[in-house]
């Protein structure tokens, strides 16, 4: 599985935007970029995914670099409920059914 | 909103005993998964299941583990003879479409297994 690199932790203030970076310099042409998050004492939760173009949904936006070697998850207005570990995961096609979680970024949101 | 349901939320068992962890995936989903997370560590893939058979499994998923979909709604993970190192949070997940199509997976809240 291609590797991703994320900062161990980040801090934000409530109601401010948060940009969570992810480097994936060995990404292959067929790898999708997925983001999941895990709130304290809960199971992982899907956030967003994309291939080449930037993506928006009700939870977040995903900005993908033109060379696809990095991406940024954007939370437009952080709330206390957004405090979680955020995982950037590459998922290819073929017979790959699994999600490979790394250590992720622990996001702290200050009131 | 539909959700994946896991029972029990916490299970304590003696070393060497068999345990069955139960999951009810989202009703129209076709692909089912088990993951585990040892305290303070990463979420690890165990197994995926489709069309009544295992489609992929990890090295962790050895002969002590088995999965079953005994009826149209439940999906179970059995550990035959538990070891202390099996203590972890176990997450069930399901997805509607083929994960090769890169659709999202929905996770349950987990079962905390404690082996004593």
C-alpha cells in the first residue's frame, strides 16, 4: 500500500477553518485519496474521497495537488465535535478491499 | 440514518474461551468487514466478506478467527480460543458497493473485548 504522511497533531480554534495536510508522494495513477476520522471512543467515520479533482461535501472539502503527491482536507468552520483523529488513506483498485489506517492527525479544537 | 450496530459493547472473557462478536450491517449493504484496534494503536484490517465468502484477509486473521453471515442480517466474528493479545476494540463495517469502486465504508461503534 502506498504510504501517506500526516502531522501527528494540529490545533484549531472553534469556528475557524482547518487545513489538514497529507503527503503521498508514491501515489499511483489509480489510487483514490480517502479521508476518515475517528472521534473519541467511536468507530472510524467516512469524511470524503477523491481522485484528481477537488471535492466538496457537507462535511468537508478535499483539495488535491495537481501532481497528486499531496492533498489537504479542509474543515470550513471547526466545531468542538470535529475534534478527532483524521486519517488520510490511499485506496487502489484491483483486489484491494481493505482500508489501511496510519496514525493520522489528532485535531484539537479549542473553544 | 442507517447505521452499523454491534453487540455487545463490551465483552470480558477468560483466556482460552471462545467469543462471538455480533454485527448488524446496514440492510442493503453487500460487503462486510472486521477491523480491530488495540488500545493506543492503529486501526487494523482483519477480513472482508462478500457473497458468503472471505474476499480478503490479513495476517492477523489466522485459524483462530472465523466469520459468518448466519442469516440475512447478522455478521459475526468468532475467536475460538482467546489470547490476552486479542484484547482490543473490534469494529464491524459495511459498504454498499464494491470497494474497488472506492465507495465509503460505514463503521459500527465497536465491541471492546477484554481477555483476562
